């Protein structure tokens, strides 16, 4: 009985040692953002800004409600690349998003 307990304990210790080899220590200072490099040595990070939704047209609700309208809306999404070190930035693209906003009710 005593030999069996010793074997189980030995297997458990060896298993813990093998599993602990895969654990890495990471410092917060070692973590760097990824992205294109700025000439200053910093990293260009993308951010997006959105305009307010603007209604381009309103039509009678097509979702089965007796009252209300479907508002066809759009907004502009601007993507900006900005350096995390020197703050230099530029607009890298603009796109439009659309949606149908239902205000129907019975």
C-alpha cells in the first residue's frame, strides 16, 4: 500500500514538472502593439470615428406594422492611423455604412 502511494505521488510530481515547463513569464513592458512602423520608431495604430446616422429617405414600413416608416440611414466611418509615440496621424480611409431603421408600430 505504501509503495502504491509513493508511485502515485511520484507520477503527480513528474506531471506537474512537465506541465510547468510550458508556462512563460511575461512582463507588461515586453508586450508591444502590432502595426505598421512610424519613421520615429513608434507603431501606427488604427482607430475609427463615426458620424451620426442621417436619414436619406423614409418609406412606408414593410415589416407588417400598420403605422410608422422605415428610415433608410447612412453614416461615414473614418479610419485614422496614429503613432503611439509621436502622435503623427493620417486618414487612411473613409467608408459609408447603411441601415434601415424601422419606426413601425400598431
